[in-house]
């Protein structure tokens, strides 16, 4: 049996408050022994690495109006995110647009799961808010479970 090809990609900016949550999750997932790809740049730079995957797990901060620290798990295998769930981005191309581009280019893995943590503070130089920081261990555990269970 061929091994599943999986990738965990965590996005964010460590210097923009709650936008750092993806990178904090990356630290935790890496500590659990899982290889993680971090992205503080344009997420489109990840497209080449998605082409041969069976499962892609993405992590980023979101804003949907839910309480700060709320964790959203979304199956984005269709290449789209639900309306009302906005992934934050300090770049021209965000995750939603990158998923759509990957679909158009034939690089979207058959299985894509997005973990979004509801953020509230994205100011330059701000710290991660306590409610967002407290969500990190649960997201790390959920990703490790996701990978162990086969998605």
C-alpha cells in the first residue's frame, strides 16, 4: 500500500496579533513530530507543493463574527470556503483565492481541511490575545488526530 502524501501548512504573521495563531499551531504540531510548512508570505508560493498530495491541512486566523478563539474546521476539498468565513491575510492573495487558483490549475489535493481560529486583534506589533492563544493546544490535538485517523 502506498503511503498517504499529506501536508500541514500553517499561515500567519508573528508580528500582527492574532494573525500569528497559524504559526503558533505550527510550533505545536512540529513538537508532536509532524512536519509542517510555515508561510508568512503569499500563500500562492505553496501551490507547487500541493500538486501530489492526498490530504492538505491548512491553518490560519479567521474573522466571521464568532467569539475570539472559536475554532472552525472546514472541508475545503471543493476549492471554496463557506460564505461569511474570512481568512485574514496581509497579502494580496489570501487562502480563499489560493484554493480557487489551485483548483483552476489542477493542483488542489482531493482532500483539503482548513482549521481557522477566530481572531480579534490584527494590529502590527500586537500580542496574540489570550482567547486565541488558549485555542492553540486544541487545534494542535485536532490536527494530530486528523492525520492519525486518515482525515
